């Protein structure tokens, strides 16, 4: 694909905002019927707990509990009673919990699925122990994710170790302000040059069927060693793979390797559709290209699998 | 037993062998040690350790006055409840049970040490400060706190249970293992023991010497 097209795509991903409608949990609200929701168009690549101080202030009058005794960071979000993982970007959460459950054969951005309707809780649920997602915990978790992606791409943790504290911080804040230029500068410095890439940091999110035990993990995350090229017939030694002797790995070849039962074909999505940043991605998309231009801010390609209805 | 294919990495099948071997070794040998159980579940190696919290810990828990001066007002409610939490979490013998779990990192291909305390009061989990004060031996405090965004101990959802847990970040494990061991012909179990000696000690988890006693002793 032409470079300017890829750049445009990356810009669209980075500028995307998601309308959120956040309500305080009814059980924690003085007068649920009268309480206004909090509405915001939030960067798709950003993280929900960063909203907590604002939400705490917004809802403090409505809280039954004395707001002064409740830490903003005790807050957590649910969608359809499912607690949302605080370490995932809000756009990815939407793809996992909303888009993947729609029939992707039809218009998947149907008006009824937006805004993303979330419920905010401050009271602890003893059944689901929570972890306060303070800014430092979030930042730490983000950088850990960046390190992992870096390790897979380069085979060592060296590039990320040379990143200064200021750059590491800038990478983190770039997600909060749709700051593509800051991200692009740092991301480019971390990306190995073509031919040097060892593995693609690809995670595939498989939402579990609704009838499964709700106390178990709601989403299955698959990850494996995915090199940027696949051996052509008869070529399977690691040396041949690294030497670029094979064909470029596509999203289809990688998904077929990871989940052959859902992706029996490398070219056609028969049983399931891969989604990235809210959109279906063609199976023949080159994975290395997708990584360079379409990864999340932590360097991962986070692909959500939607079953075809 | 065969030796590792790619030290300092460990493959999934080697990891399974290592965990099973350590579990087997521990059979009937945990009496009188601080390990109350060790079990390989198929996904993780779970070690329960009962650790005495001695009288000094009350002070430790309430904050070292020398370090915490002036920080008192900013204290989180969780911190304030710390003393209470600790006392209730203790059993009759003044000990805490800590659940350790060892999983394999699919990214780094090294084991990862997770730990948590059973839900104590109101489902509240340990704060990071409590972890450092109560679980991390003094000798490791400085080195562990000085790396990364908030030190070498991070928080995440455990990959098997999905519950919030702490873990010792594995991104430096490769280098540390390589520096520690020049003999690369390790069996999976020796590797796991070496790794646990390296990582476990930073949070006060030591392999009981009884595990290495020969039978009949």
C-alpha cells in the first residue's frame, strides 16, 4: 500500500474519538432517575481510568457515600454488568464487548451501539476484587506493554531501555491527547528497520460465549511467536524465515496459525471477522505494514475476533 | 532429564516438566517449612507460603516515621486501614498466608512470579506500599524500587485467575539469569530452582532447604 495512504489511515486511527455515556451505578446514586449522565467524545486510544478524577467531581453530589471519603481511583467501569479491564484502551474495549457481538456482515456501526454506555462504580464488590488504577499504575502497565512489544520486535529489551524517562512519559501522554506526531517520532525510533523485525506483537482477543461461567475471565487472549514472513513450501528452517526467504505474513496466515478452527482459510473470513480499531481488516493485509501503521500506542496489534452471524 | 534448548529462555513443555518436577520433589517434604502447599494446576505452579509477621511489622506497617514524615496528610484511606487490615489478615499465630503463582510469560519465555494475599477486609487488596513494607526484604528495597515507572513490582490481572495480583516484572530476567549461570546445560527443574532463587528472594520466597535433603534423612 502506498505510504501516504498508510499515513492517512494512521491519522484516522489516532484522531478517532468515541462517544461515551457514563452513568453512576444505581445502587450508589441518591436519585438515579434524575441524575445526568456524563457525556464525552474520548480518544479511542486512551484509557478509561484517566477520566476518574473528572467523574468523581461530576458525580460527587449524587453519590450516596460521602464523596470525600471515596478515592477517585477506587472507581471502575462496567458494561452490561461486566467489569472492564482498566489496562486496555477504550476503543479496544468497545471492539471486544460491543462490536464483536454484532453481526459483522451488516453495518456494524449501527446507531444503537453508540454511545458506548458505561456504568461507573465506586463501591467495592467483594466477589470481584478490584485494583485501584491510579495514574502511576496505569502508566506502569502501559510501559510494561510497550516493553513486551519491543522485546518481541527486536528480540532484546535494549531499544526500550535506551528510551529516556521523558520520552517514556511522552509516549504515554500521547495517547491522552491524540498526539500522533509525538507518538510517531518515538515509535519510529523503537521499530527495527525492515528485515530486522523478529516477531510481530500480535494479540488476538476472543470474546467468550455469553453462556460461560461469568466468574471466569471474559475474554481469551491469544499470543504466539509470529514472524513477519512465513516459509514458502519446503522452507521451514528458522534461518530461512529470518532471511526473508518466505512470503510476507498476512493477517490471514497469522490467524490461521493461531486459531485454525475459526480461520480455516488464510484468505477468506468464513466463520469470523478480524476487527482492528473498530473496522474489519482484510485477511490479505500485510502484518508488518499493519504493525508499523496500525498498532496501538503500546506497540501491539490488538485484533478482536467477531463471529459471523 | 534433558537439558534446556535455549537458555535463558524456557519452552512451554520444559516449563511444565520443571513445575511437575518441583511439585514431585516437595511431596512429603513441606512439614516444618514455611511452604504450606505447592501444586501444578496445568497452567500455573501455586505455592502457598505462611509467613510470620513479627512484632516489628506493626511499626513497619504504620510507616517508617523517618521516611514518611510530612506524608501523613496525603495518606490514602487504604494506607490508613493498613494496621487494621494486617491484624485481621493474620491468623491466630500472627502469620499471613501469601499465594504465589508461577506462570510462563508468552512474550519473554521465562517464568513470572505472581503473588497476592487472600482478600482480607472488604475485598481490599494489598497496596503496593504495603507489599514493599511487609513482603520485600530490606536488602532488596532499594534495587527493586529504583527500576521502571514504579519499581520492579507491577500490578495486573493474573493470567489464569483474572484477579488483581502483583508480579515481579520479567523484562530483566534473561540478563540476570545469564549473568548468574554460565553453565547453560540445565535441566528444566534446575532452571526453575535457579530462577526461583533469583526472583523469589526479592519478595521473601525461599526454597526450603528440606526439599534438597536426600530421602531417609
